[in-house]
C-alpha cells in the first residue's frame, strides 16, 4: 500500500480548490490509483482541516459502547458511512463499515475482539464439542431474545393503538385537540420496530418528512368551505366551476378528493317519497302532445311547461295532536333557460292558484315573437274549460303528455326533484308559512344563483340576460 506524504496531499487538494482540474484529471496527473482517494482527502480536509491529512503514528482504540453508538446512528438515520464518521469525528469512514460488517456477522462479541493475530499456542486446550454446544446455546439465546423483543414491541404497539382510540373517543365527546397525545416511552430502536412491523424504512422516512409539511391545499379548502356555506348542494362539477370563477384553476378530480377529505359530500339526494297524482281521468278536453320531448329551444318564452307537486308539513291542532298537512306548488317553467317564470302555493289543489299562475306566465311571455306552446300533463286542472279558453284567448298552443308517461314532462319533474332533494327531503317543517318561505327562497336562489352546466355554468336569469345582450 502506497503511503503519501502530508505535503503531497495538500498540494493536490490546493490544485483542485484553485480550479486547475477535477478528480479524474488530477488523479491521473499525479499517478493516484483511484479518484476516491482524492475524494476522501478532500472530505477529511473540509471536516478536520490540515489535521485530517496527517497520518496518525498510533492506532486509536474505540470502546464497544462507542462502536455500538456509531452503528445505531447509522441504522436509525439516513446518514452514509462518511457522514456518520464526520459526525463522530472519525477520519476513516471505512471503520464504520467494518464495525457494521462485524456486528452483522458476530454480534456485540465481535466488536470486543482485540486487534492482531491470535497466539499460536493457546494456554488451555478447549474442547471442540463444548465450543460447539456453547455456540449453539448462544445462537438459541439470541433467537429467544429477538422473539421476546418482538413480543414487547407488539405489546407496546397495541397499547399505543388502544390509547389513540381512547383519545379519539374523548375528542368526539369533549371536542378536544389530538395534540395532547404523547408517543410511547418504551426504549425500542427504530430498526427493531420496523423489522417487527415489517415496515420499509424508506416509507417510514418518507412520511416522517411529510408530517410537518404545510398543507398545500389550505387556501383551496377554505374557499370550498365558503362556497359550501352559500351553496349547500353544490357537488364536484359546480364547485370546480365556482372555484374557477373565483380564480382557482383546479381539476375536478382534485376537488372531489378534497370534498372527501373535508367530509362535505352532498347527502340531499336520498330516496324519494310518494308523489302527488293530479290525474282524475278524462273530465274535459285532452289535447295532443306537441312537444314530443323536444325540450330544447333557441327562442326565449316560446315553450312553457307546468305541473303540480305535493309537499307535506306537520302542525299542531287545537287539541295538541300533531297532524300531517299538505302544500301544493304550481310553477310554470321556460324550457329555453329552465327559469321559473311564475308559481303559486296553496293549501289545497284548486283551480284558482293554477289560473293565477297561468295569467302571470302569459303576461311574462307576451314578448315572444312566435306563437307560444304551454305543455302539461293530463291533470284535471289542465283539462278545465277555463284553462283551455284562456290559452285560446291569447292564441297559445296547448300540449299534454301522454297518459301515464311522466317522461313527456321530464324537464318539470327534474325541477321538482332538485327542489325536494335540496330543501325538503330529510327535513321537517312545522307550519305552512315555514315551508312556503323555504320554497320562495329556493325558487329565487334557483333562478338567480344556482348555476347549470347546460346553461354554460350560469343561472337561468343570467343565461337569459346574456342571450338578450348577445342578440
């Protein structure tokens, strides 16, 4: 093995630091076998100065405890041999590698062996059979110690899991913070824990670095919660568009993931209850179906549809008994923008409410330049002579769905479904005025604020006004 002088090492490093060449060039120039030698000199020079380049005349001895501390530092961190040696003030990183190799092969006893060759003549002849038995017993003891250690780790893990569950239960009841929990105080090494739990060290280190990382989606989550407070039934698509309108350009899949994380999934869409049926047979004039499910139109106020739906509420009577009562909604909807142009709310299904809503719808749609069509089902109110005469008086076509075919008026059924799912199902109303006020508020919200994908992410009123401006 070639020994290099202190002056030679310092000269080469000075040339490298002055920029006269790299590791490969300078190694070949000065006849070094490997550029790794030069890298080791540079590391020693940077860590310990010129003393790191001096060759020690006497070999330094290290205690077994010092070697075990070095091995534990290497196993419980991501430091390399060189970084561990620098941390412990050792000039030669190969020592750490030798200690690790010896520890894996012979255990702690291997670290306590003295340097040098063993004596040629032993003082006492050893029995080979006894040595063999001793080695077997030692291996057996090591195996048992390892099993006991694994059982202790599993026991501590179960205790910690039970403690966390108790703290979670207390947090739900008392609304306390989870930060008060403390980690297990059992003196287990990281290597033992990972080996017992069969958990990769790389995965552990990866998540350890991510624990203290700030939430990159904090601002988006706060904005989503603000939107949800205003629009309680906005799902993934409408939340994505609303975020875009507010300057947050995110993918719908990310919004869906954040909705699940925040636990704000829309739960209004539940099983429907029994519907109100206004069909009483043929009691008047039944007209043909002029719409034929062609609900799309490019002309505002040309195609209008209507229907009646029933909603229930509970009210105390004079005797203090809770009675179930009913409310009836009669809206008129414009198929161009899905806007509710008129509606009436009554306690009973009567002709007066329908005729008042019809009169208002006729007045709102009189600006249409084409002949209008009013569509409905074959309910008794829409077969009345007064209803037919009113439409003929204003030269309006009357259209009716086929008998027992609700899909012929699906655009109106869709509105009723949205209304009931977003404000009615899962909620109890205790007076006529309370339920009426909720319907009034929802229809205003539906017309002016609730965006629709088919309307280019605009509300019905916004879509109608923007179309008029474009025209």
